[in-house]
């Protein structure tokens, strides 16, 4: 090791899901939306005046922030936008988790949380989910430096009722509590209304799942004006121009088409419930996911062998090696109805049903 390397900030990076380059495949491994973005998005892209790229984009991201704020009935000052919710969350970790006490999050959860905590040297404690992969709210009622959890949780898909989310927020008035609602639009009740009662609550959402825009990288969060101000101070200390001009215009078109949003999320929910019935028939075991994926295991089969067999057939799902408790599971994103039919047919053959 060279001497200079002793000063390097070494990190174990987050591993994103695979993005295979194949023309024909069924891609159920990264919780993307199988439907295209709202039709208005394509129109804006086609008509975008490239001359606008000469100039820096709006550092306030006002068009997009206003459109999001209007859609959700909050004010501009209660809305923050970032490059995907990963960027929003990274800024949140940097801004609000600045205590010597550990931040708290579940042991089985979005695997980026411990990466940010390690990178930013934030102490953390991972609280075990119960045997049914449920968060135990009482675990979050002890001194801490902040609280974060996804709702629904990932990769389990388990949803906490809003009353339990509020119970956790209420028990933690002295720290910032972050609810990561990447998957809330697939059947959960958002904690957004609570931001008016709790000035320390942040609710994070994304365009990547329910708005079919993972490729545009738009995430946002809602919180009290004070929280958003603190977050913006940190964001502008890194990079004033995070969202590019094209993305601002595309995002605005996406969020304004509420009818399309309702239609596509309803289709995904319907397909998810159909897939649950079929997987159950085939002997799979899983919780009652309220997200756009199902986290399933099968008592009689080796899931890694199944994962590889699916892969060979160009059907991609996700397997996590860590933590050990989730090794027997596969996370299957909900695709179109046709894609899920092909998956089920494959599984029937594989299981000789
Ligand atoms: N939170 C959770 C729980 C997620 O699963 C994801 C998707 N990987 C994200 C946040 C980040 O999504 P994005 O950056 O695309 O908004």
C-alpha cells in the first residue's frame, strides 16, 4: 500500500441491481415500472429547445418543485428535489444525522443506509425485524441520533400502518425521523400529512417507481420549512445545479399527469395481487407486499439455482446474499401482466406443476 493511501476514504460501495444489455428480456430485478412514462413526458422531450442547454439550469428547480408541491398540496418551501431519492437520502444523512448517538434503522432494509452511514462516519444500530419481517415500533423508543426506515420496507414489501409510523415519530421529538416512501404509491398511506404536526419529520419519495422515471433520476422530500432550509443549505454547499434542464421539464410533465399515474399504479397493484395468487398456488411463501415487488421463498427449492435458471431464460430477479436471514428469498418486481404470466409459466415448468 502506498503511503498516500492511508488517507483515502475507503468505502464498501452499495451494489445496484444488474442492468443487462439484452433486447429480449423480462427485467424484474430493480423495481422499475414496466410501463412508459406519462405521454406528456415524450412530448416535452421531443419539443425541448436544445438552445436552453447553453445556460445553467434553475438552481431552485422551481418549475419541478412547484409542480410537485401543487400535486401534493404542500408549499414550495416544504419541498426538496434531488437526483433520485438516493441523492435526497444522501443529503439527509449528511444534514441531519450528526449526533454521537447511533441512528436507528431495521436490520433488513434498503442496503444503502449502512453504506451512507459508514461513508459519513455516522454511528448506527440496526434493529432486527420480528420473525414475520415486521418493524417493532417499541425498538425505536430509545435515545438515538435519528431514525430512518422505508415504508413499505424494502426488500420485504411490508407496510406499517400510518398510526404506527406516527407512533415512532411521536416517540422521537429530539431527532429527525425519515420515512423513505419509495414504494408508498402501491398501496400504502403516506405520512405526508404528518409533516404539518411534526417539524422533525421528513417524507422521501421518488419518480423512479410509480412514475416510471428511474432513468431521469428525480427524488423529492417533504418536511417543515425549517428542515427543507437546512437540507438546501447542505445541497447548495455541494452543487447548485443538481437537476438538469431537460429533467426539470420532463419531471414536471410526469407529475402533472395524475390520471396516467393512477391508471398505471392500479395496473401494477392488480398484477401484483394476481401474481401473489399464482405464486401461492405454486407453493411460494411471502408476506402481503404493498410495494411493486414480492419477496418470496419456496420451502422445496434452492432459490439460487432458481435464480440462475431464470437468468438463463433471460428473466432477471434479485437475490440478496446479506443478511443471512433473507438468503432463501428472491425479490421479484411486478412487471406487466404478460411478463408475469411468462414468469409463472416458467415456474410451473421448473417445479413440474
Ligand atoms: N429507497 C428505497 C427503499 C429504494 O428501494 C430505492 C431504490 N433503489 C431508493 C430509495 C432509491 O431510488 P431512486 O434513487 O431511484 O429514487
